[in-house]
C-alpha cells in the first residue's frame, strides 16, 4: 500500500536527491511523475497528483520546492480528495523563475489537512520569514532547518531520514509542543516531537 506520495519540483528530483532516495528505500512511497519536469504546467501537474490520490486515497503528500506549491494548490482547489496530510519542504516562490511563474500567486488560506512546513534561512527560492508566514496562514507546523539552502542536492541533501520522521508525525503534528530548530544534517536525532513549532491558532 502506498502511504506517501512524493512531489518533486522544477526539473524533478533525480539521484542523489532525498526524494529519489526516499522513493528507492521506502516501499510504501511513490513519486508522482509529470509529463515535463522542465516546463511545468499547473493543470497537468495537479491532475497527475489528483489521479495518484484517487489510486492511493489517504496518502500523505511530500512536496519539495514547486511540488510543495502544487500540493497547496491541490488541497485548496480539490478539497474532496482524501489526503492524510502534507509535508512541504522548501516551498518555492513561482515568480523566481520564468518557467515556474505560470503557477501564479501562492494561495494563502488555511489548509484542510495536518501540514508541516520545513524551511531554510538561506533558500534563494523563498525568504525564511515568507515561509514562516505562509506556515502561519496555512495553519501548519513549522520546522527551521537553519543554513540549509534549498534543501536539495546542492545543499547536501541526499538521504534525509529526518524527513521521514517528520512525515511520521503528521497524524498528530498540530498538537505538538514548540521548539525552534532541527539539525540540518542526518545523524543522531532528538525526540521528533521537539522539532515542531505548533501552528498559530
């Protein structure tokens, strides 16, 4: 049974990206493939994700970069879909690249499922404070990875077991206590529930 749907961003998530590693090592996960990773089309991307959810109802969405924005748009446009939750890693401002600008403005409304936003303080695709504000608007829990770039291959994020631990927290993420930081590199992990900042009420 597929429990996690991985949503890459612009140009996909080829090896050794952490999403590729996740798909290769977790038999209960699958990557939602798109017709074009290089020339994203919002309607086509959302249709593919919706189709995957119809095949795997209740799955958790794990979106990176533009994939995180696609997840947000899907959740607000098609609330009838059965989604277990969303882990949104390094959400990207579509206006930062001509190829992604077609996605338009990022929706700013409460999301209908438990959500965790993971952000970096050195991400060229979105300022840290903007990511934190979006998490507040979406009623999402928030994780600060510190100096982590775009949380991608260039920033050193191949295998990322902490991402899986965060995904496992989604069923009760909204009730967890707040602490500000998560170590940026895989290694001995603190108690997972200490990573999250609760969503604002």
